[in-house]
């Protein structure tokens, strides 16, 4: 009989425990503060406690997706749609990127892909032609020195010619080609130039040694036909030191024709000291566009960078100091011809300091337009690089553009009440027109 009520009681207790367990969805372990016993496994002393099941929520509304359209007021841009590219087109794109050429998608003529524009590098020069971005660029002046100097070893060789040299004869207007050719054959001139630059103007300094060879032995008209002239008969050496201040600014000082080696008595180029600063202005980041750069050079100089009236006055002063007769001055004892020659040559060199400067505009890569003030007159011209991979630079300049004392004037001299009229006393040093000079230079970088 006892078993009859024991079985139902045990069954009821079992159902009660199951119902309590059913109310819990999970069990979590809780670490005991003090272990009750040591175990061989690494599970640690844990006991399990019952955790209440989280409250069930109603099923959320399903997410619906819709297209987000670009409207004028919401600031969204039109979506970019990517499309696969044919292998042949991909190869063509890679080739054009290497060649830095514009890329056009044939499927859409309105889309053009340009390679990234790389920044231009530091500006260097040997004499007046620019070295930048692993290429030679045209000159930025004609006769005025520039501030940029060499990097590494640079060599420049050139042939310079002018259609009429003042001092050799009067450069008058011509009425035709035949008359112009006759004048060029009589009083035209040419010379060789060689410049060697070495150093690093960006880090320390650069040194350039220039040389001029007055006798070219070129047959111009009836000249240089009877005797063969030695190129080393009359030559001149100058030295120049330059330093960069940043990638676009440079300073240079130097002496043109510092040393001379002459066989002639009265010939000779002026010794000219100068100091100039040059600045490059980057007008555009893309150096392959039009008008990418402009250059400004300004400074002071003497010698050949002096106006004609100052040269005349300095010659009179030097001759009087040597005891030689001049207009308005008669010495007690005439000077010797040698003393007169020395005084005349000294008067050509150094002397009064005058402002000089040049402006160059790079119209497009390979062509510069130039304007300069030589200290004596205004010059203007162009410089072109015909071949990108070759340092051949061609420069043409029209000199003596302004009608100042180069065209004739009266110079005030002490002892001469009416002054000296250069048209009657010194006509061979004057011109009646702008003179044209041309230079072909080969630039090398090592």
C-alpha cells in the first residue's frame, strides 16, 4: 500500500523540477571563490547556475530596400558605374600611361584619363640655357648673365654672330638684301664661345669658366681669305660663382673676360664685373601646357654693361690721366702711342655700375620670348630648342632697339663748351637701326 502513494509523489516532484528547468533557456558557469577540490583537468572549479530566459519580442517588420535617387537638393552625386575593360584596351591604357599620353575610352568619347601631373624640379644652368627636369630648355636672356648655375658637369659650345659690330663701322639702314649682305660682309662679326660648369649650386656652389675666341677664321666677305688665323690668337677667360636659394631662386657673381690673351693692339672685349639674381615663376603645374613659366633676372654690372656716353666719358678720363690729348685738354708733352692704347683699353673695362635685367616668358615648352636691358640699350628676341632630347639651342636677338646715344647724341665734356657730337666725332661706334645677333649653342650635361 505504501508503494501506491510513493510512486505518484515521486512522479509529481520530478515534473516540478522539469518545469523549473524548462523556464530557463540556458545555464552559465560561475567560478567559485574557494575551490572545493582539485581536479586533473584544466577546466577549473566552476558550478552552473540557472539564468532566466530573455523576454521574447514580436517579430520585427522585414527590411525593404529601395533605390536612392540623386536629387538637386540632397547633394548626392550621380553614381559611378564601373564596366569591364577588354584586355586589348587595358594594354593600350598601360602603354599610354608609360608614355604620359592622354587616354581616351573608345566606348565613351567624353571621358579622358590624364596621367598625374608630376611637380617640376630645381632650375639649373651653365651659362644662359636652362637645365630642368632632365632636359635642356631655351635661354632666358641674350647678353645679360643669369643667376642659375651648374649641377654636375656641364659644357656649352656656341657660335655667335652679329650683322653689324659697333666700333667697326656705322650700322646704317639698308634698302635691300644685297646692301644688307654687303654691310654684313664688311662690319659683321662672329666668335666662338666655350663654357664649362661644375659643382652643385643647390647644395654648395657652382663654378663656371667661360671663354671667348674673337677670331673665328670664318670667311665673311673678303675677310679671313688672305691669311689663316689661329683661334687662340685672341681669346678671353671669365669666372663665375653661383648659388641656389630654393628650387627657383639663384644668385651669381662673376667677371666676364677677366683674363685676356691678345696679339692685336687695339682689339679686345671689355672686362665686366656683375652680380645678378634670377627667379623662376611657375605659372602652371602642368609643364607641358602653354605659358608654364616666367623668369626674371635683375642686378648690376659694369664694363660692357654701360651706356655709350659713359664709355666715351670714361675713355676721356683715362686718356687725360695718362697724359694724352683729348677734346678740351692738351698736355704739355704728348703721350706715347702705347700709353694711349693702354688708356683706351682700360676705359673699356669695369668703371661705372649700372642696372641690368632680363625677362623671359616660356610660351610653350621649347620656346622662350626674351626682353632685356643690357645697361646700354633694350634688346628683345627669342630662344628655341628644336629637339627635346638634344641640347641644341638657337637664339636670335634684336639689339639697340631704343634710339638713345647708340644712335648719336652730344656728350658734355669739361673744356668743350658745346660738348662732343658723337655723330661727327665717333660715327663708327653708332647705329642707325636695331642690330640682329644669332647664336647656335650645343649644351651637354654629364
